[in-house]
C-alpha cells in the first residue's frame, strides 16, 4: 500500500461572523503572551464554577456558534491521500473546500482536529499573491516565486519557460500596473504552475485567462499529475476533475458527504445539485440564489426554459427546439460582456456550450440597465434522460466572471413521438443526431 502523505482527522474550523481580525503589532503579541497565564487561570476558575452548578455541561459547538455569532466552515472532516494520488474536492460555494486547502497549506489554523502533511507543499490558492503594481513583470516573477517558496536559482532556471508560458514576453519590463487583468492572471499562474513541490494544492486556477490559456493550464495540470506528484484539486469544472483526478472528496456545508473515486463523488454531487432545479415549471428565479460566483456587476435575475411552444417547461421532447430565455440586470457600469450557456449530463459530463459575443459588443453597459436574451437550438438531439443547465456572464476582455452558476437547474428530455421519432434505448452516447445512410 502506498504511503499516506495527507491525513486529516476530525478537522473543524470555526469563524466569527462579521468580526474581522484586527492588525496586530509586535507590542500586541508581547502583551498577549505575557497575559496568557492569567487568562488560563481565569478560564480554569470559570470552568470549575460552571461544573459545580451544572451550567454548560451539555453545550455543543453548534450551540456555541448560535450564541456567539460563529459558523463552522469545516465540521469533523476526515480522509487520507496517498503519495502520487490526484484527488478532486467537489462541492457547492461555501462548502469548505478553500478553507480545507488553507488549513493544509498552514495558512489557517484549525479549531479542532488535526491535519498531517508529509512533504514539501506548494499551493496555488490565490493566483497573483505578492504581485506589486509598480514593479515590472520580470521583477514580479522573482517576487512572486520567492513568496511561493522558490529559490532564486530555481526561478533563474525556469524563467524563460515561465515567460513563454505566460505569453507576456513583449511587456516583461513594463510595470505591472499597465498590464490588463488577464495578462496579470496569466503571469501569476505561469509562476505558480512551475513550482515543483511533492504535494500541490490547487484552488480553481483553471478559470484564469481566455479559453486558449485555460487549455494550456489544463495541459500543465495534466503534466503535474502524470509526473507522480500528489495533487489536491478544487474546481467547479467537473470535466477537469474527471480528467485529472482518480480520487474524490465531496464536501457539503463543511462536512464530508462522500470519499471515493472521482467519478463516484462527481456523480453524487452532480445529482444533488441537479435535484435542486424546478422540474415542473422550467422557470428559475435567480435573484436570491446564494450558489453564484463572480463580481456581481451584472447578474442573472431569471432564466426560462421553453420548447416549441411559448409555455416554460422543464420536460422537453427529443428533437424539438429549445429556447433559453435569460434576463440580466447591470448593478454597475461595465464593459461589454458575453453570455455563456452550457448543458451538462447528470454525471457532470460537459455536452454542449455556446457563448454570445456580438449583440452587446462595442458599448458600455450602464448601471441599472436590464437585458433579455434568447438562445435557441433548433433541434435538441440529446438522448432521453436528465440534464442540467449552466450559465455565466463574462467580461468581454478578460473573461472574468460577473455571474456564474454551476447549475441553474435540471431539465429532462423525453423519448418523444415527433418527426424525429423514437430512438433506440441501446444507442450509446449522449448526442443522438439523425443520420442518413445511402449506398453508392
């Protein structure tokens, strides 16, 4: 059996709501250290008094959280990762995935439990950490590399490779403040991706840059996993996790719901997400939905799913047309933006996607404006089954998300009896187009 390099046992992390940690100077730390013995004596005295009168005897962390305005970002998390494994962490926003990586990277201390990590750790948690706007791209490469734990000789050896990967060669001696946000992200990822640790912690870094650069990022991550290094990978891209990882952990509200193969965890998670959709009306109200990501400058307010008729519904026949009607609202003035729509299978397989790139191009979208767009597919040729819809609003220049949902909701495709007819159940594949055969 291979060596265990990450062991997490009963790990819990608590945060106080709405109380940011204040800046601590050296004198504060010295004063706190000198006062620690006195605080311990007072705590023991209060505990003894509480034990004698029976108060607090049956209190739980959840009770304390409700009284003190705290939340548990992680609750009794336990799992193991062996040397050379690539493990994907899946779960909704706020499930605790990033908090777990920060504990493993020793950025955050756990409240309870322990996490044992054996080996040199590299983390790609916040791309761009350590960049300074007044320094050039060359200077920031060395600065960021040093912060991430690379030696100067290591950066020297990889410098040309980093620059070539980032694609910012022409602007290498230009101050970073003149870079676009996309250029900054590409350089930051290029530096971080060339770490050579024994254990790599990765948090949603495949979303940086444009589509072409994302492909390079995915290729780099594949090379890392093939190289035999241990990888813990967080992403909302189920296809990437399925492609890169063998093991999986599903986190939900800070607790572990499943540990097993990546495919099993993705299937279980995707099924739970798809089950939250409105399967009857086909109308998805998104104004108050908490499971969204992005800057929030432009947001979806409602999405409707329609077939051949004008009545929204989430049960469509094989072969009929599908219309996705999207309403958006600009909360701030922004540059032109793109709308992305994708259809996923219940197991997380990415099936179809499209991006609207022209109708809003060439002008600024003012705060307070609302828009309605309709995306139409003439013939829906998905095999009968359950699917879910993903939608996003992206900045047209940087491809940064203004709004993004892993799943808007679920819809189903029925067998149908229209002009496309019934399709054989034994026919493999999600896409079931109509083919014509002719002898020549």
